[in-house]
C-alpha cells in the first residue's frame, strides 16, 4: 500500500486538492495522510480546520509555519520556518509520495524538504503561466517534482519544454473542477441557510443580482496594494448592488487589503454587503454559479468560472498569462475600467460552459496514478 501525504497550506490549496484526497481515501492501495500548515492553521484566514474535518477528512498533523506579518520578508521567513518543521513531519510519517499543490509560497518548502529527503514528489497544476511570484515558485517546484498532474494540454506542453520526461506527465485536468457539479446541486434554500453560519454584515438575497468579490495582493507589486484594493472598493460603491466579499489570502499586502476593507465596511452604504473570511468550496462554487459577476483576481474565475460560465472581471496582473475563455474580461485596477466592465458583464449574463480545465474527473485519475506501482527514479533527468 502506498503511503501518500498531502500538504494543505491555504483555503485555495484545499479546494484544489479536496477531490483528490476523497478519491485516494476510496482507493484500495493508498494510505492517506494529511498535514495542515501555514495559513490553513490560522483562524485569521478562516476556520479551515473545521471545514476540512466537517468533510470527513482525518487530519494527521497540524503544524504552525506562518510568521504573522504583511511583507515579502514575512513570506520568505514563513517559507524558512516551514523548512525547519516539515522535514521532521516527513521523517515521522515516512510517506512513499508527497503531494504539493500549485504555486503558493508555502508549497516550495514542501517540495524542497521532499527532494532533500529522497521522497517522490507529486505536483498538481504545474506548467501554467501567470503573474506574481507564484510564476517562479510553480516552475521551481516542477524541477523538483517526479510526478506531474497538469490541468490543461498547454500546461502539459510547457512541462515538456521545461525538460520533464513524458512518462512523468499525466494530463488529468484541474481537481477544482471535480467539485462543481455537486456544488450546483445545492438548492438556493440550502445555500442561504448555510451562508448564515459564516460571515459578518448584512444578509444578501442571493435570488436577486449580486456581485461576488475575491481579490488578493500581487506580491511582485506589493507597494501598490493600497491602490489596487481601493480601486476595487470604490468601483463597488459606484456599482452599488448587493456584494459578497471574501477576505484576501496570506500573501504580502494582505494587511493593507484588510484595513481598507474594514474601513469600507464601516462606511454607510446604499447596498447590502457581507464579508467572509472563508467559505467551504461547495458554497463558494454555488455562489459563483448564480452571481451576476465575479470580481477580483482569483484563479477560480478562470478555472471553475470557465466550467460554470460565470461572468468574470479579472483585475490587474495576478493572472497574467493564465489560460482563459470568453467569460473573463481583463481590466487594469482603475475605477472607471472596473465599473464599465462589470456593468457589461452583468448585461451579458452567463457564458457557455468550457472544459478548458477538465471534465471533473481529475481526482479519480490522480488517485489511479498514486495507487500504482510507482516505479519511478528519484534521480531527475532533463530531456530536451
């Protein structure tokens, strides 16, 4: 039986790997271990531990690796702290395969630890092109990983261009797409009931038009964090329809975002607003399926949004270069541009569904690979 350990470091990590963990739990040749670390441990970024446990997933270890702060230095120090703690976890659990997700800064510590400790490393969502420091981290992990699970054909091609061998690349789609169809089965009444358990602010009538906002700092443009979030909040006030807003992730600049959001929330407004630190993936996806427009710079607009057909306004450079379909309109962080684009997307309404990021079976496909004989050499080789 293959011992497979998953590292979950953020709410985005969890949404990106939940279906894989579920599929592996059902596989006869996989012993699943789950380690929670980084911002996934902090209540400041939502009670993710509670969400994971409510999904029936057993958490093997919880380790605090996040240094509180709001700077690029804090991200680097958090990565260093994780490098001090994760090797001990790997030594205790002794997995056959370590799975790391995507491109956030904390994932690099997992990859480096696994590589130095001669553990097979599997990486999801490699080969994609985006902005921010995530771009560099993603490709760095690719060069440390032995098993690749890209989401799109272009991403798989990019992995080959980076010198990864064909046998290591498994085109499976994005695991986040796996959650969509079940999420769409949630009734509006169930959605309203469950949303009442989370968040602060006024209740939102989700049977009527509303905006869903998810925006994060751009780490390579850290000094502009105040300006970027201010433009979005000003645009929301000008559009003035009911708004559901998620707090930003733990990237450098999040405190700037948080202060601006708190000030915005305290000001009287002509429209209702509700804020959430975190939402279970299925509730977020159900909101995406009925929102008039998703606003911000979350990759969910390009991934799940394409599969659902959600109208999306992507602000700034955070997703620059990531593959997208017609549902996404890019704008600069300028109030007038955001307002005009959102109004056009509201007028357009839902888009046709796209399978750019997969068909919803990534978790099962990944589990089949992780449950196989895994006769893979630890010695990486370039192939050009």
